[in-house]
């Protein structure tokens, strides 16, 4: 899966304590089917531990599947995060077989706002 992740400015501005809302869009390949995913959520990381709560919509533009994904994981001062999450199907139909465990590796890139 490839993602583009936008995180709003941290409430604290400190690299060892980060939390805030985010938007994420991605493209996944599942059983030779391309899926577009849109995600909105909130994340909180303190030193080396943290988590996220996401609302994820998977679509192939014919069907949609809405999932809630709580995640917990490790962080290197919010620049590198490794999380374990679990997709909980909210739509009642597992169209795309995306329910279950998800491991994520995220690398943060700071964009200077000068």
C-alpha cells in the first residue's frame, strides 16, 4: 500500500510529544484489485509509545467498505513509527477482505514553513 499522509501542526510543537488530527489517502492492491483508501484520524505519540484511531474508507469506485482502525506502536521521536492496527468492519460487508491485522511503518518528513 502506498500512502500520502498529512498531519496538522502538533498541539505541543515538541518532537517528543506529538498529537493531532490527520488525513491520509492511499492506493492498495488486494487480490489483483486496486483499492483507493481515504483515512481520517487522530494520533498521539509520547517519546517512544503512541497510537492512532482511524476511520478508513476503502473503495474500488463500485463498492465501499468503512472500517475503524485503532493502532498502537513505537515511535522514534515521531520521525519513524511502527504500529500494529486492526481493521474493524463498520459496513457489515467485507467486500475487499481488508478486515484484520495491519502493520504500518511510517517515515516522517519535516517540511519547513518559512
